[in-house]
C-alpha cells in the first residue's frame, strides 16, 4: 500500500510562549484542514535540541492546499504569528514518491487516502 500524495506543506518554526489563543487557533485550523477535500494526512516533529517544531500536511493537489491558506482562521493566525513564532520557514513541495511503511508518523489519515501500490513491470 502507498499513500497517494502530490503536495506537501511543511511548516518549520521556533516557538515563543504559547497561550490559549494560539492553541485555539492552531486546533481550529488543524480540524478544519482535515475536512478539506484532498487532505491526505499530517505529521509533526519537535527537536528538543534546537527547539524547532515541524508540521507537515499532505494534499492531493495545490487547490486543496490553497483552501487551507484561504481559511479565515489561518489568515488571522498569519497576522498574529509573530506573537508565538519568532522565526519560521514554509516549504511547499511536490511529493513524487514515499518508501517504507506508508503511514509511519502520519496522523488523521482520511478514509480512502491509502491506495494499492501501482503495478510495476520487472
């Protein structure tokens, strides 16, 4: 089995003090993102040594990702980001392959996001 992935959006950032407003916005954005048609799953990582945090969202298309970017709560969070996130980097990439365990590290995988691996000729 493999995951049908086309686009990944990776948010890498350092964190300042997080308050209730941050958690409320973050939770709402994540919940609404999971309901966008074309959402394929997500993963998050934290590096204790550097303090950097990374969240990766996987999408079937750029259009699906654009729906996330257009969410009103996402726009509010972008305007207020410097309150909680002193430094960040966003990487949008086309995923051409994924190897190994197809869901290792992924969370909130929608039903139907997994597909049989394509047949290959030898």
